């Protein structure tokens, strides 16, 4: 057991891995796993929302974590009968496009999944 009596948190490698008395774990490096099972996933950083303005067919989104081989997942927030697509992915940015300009703003959420 580590801290079997729960008197304090656990600090490993001078703070690179810490576990507090509530069971919250922080890892400063990369956490690798074959499977991760969770009831709730909270993402920070590579998720966001954007809008393709009315009359336009695309929007460019700057994100320093995007690489040429990153995957970008999209979810529409505006009810329309058309598809969004990621038309370009490059270092530091990606472009989301529509097949034709719309008369209203098109809102969507995005999630960047980086590949190494």
C-alpha cells in the first residue's frame, strides 16, 4: 500500500506524478494505456467551437497542437441539411468547409486528435 492510512497525498519523482487524498491523480508526462475506462471524460486544450459566417463556405481555425496528420472530429450545432468537412489540416491550423454558402451562421464544435 501507498499511504494506507490516508494521512497525505503521494508524490512520486518530485511531483511528476501526484495523487491527492481524494484519489485525484496528476501526471506531468505522457500516460499510456491499452484501455481507459471512465464514466466521464473532460477534455482541455484541443476542443473548441467555431462558426462559419453566413455567406461564407469555410473558416480557418488556428491551433498550435494541430499537425498535418491530426484528425479533427466535427459536431454541428446548427440544424442544417448538409455536411461539414475538414478540407485542410496543416501545422498549426485546419479548415472546415461547407459545400455551399448558407444564409445563416453555421455553428459547430471540433475536437483535434493528434497522431504521433
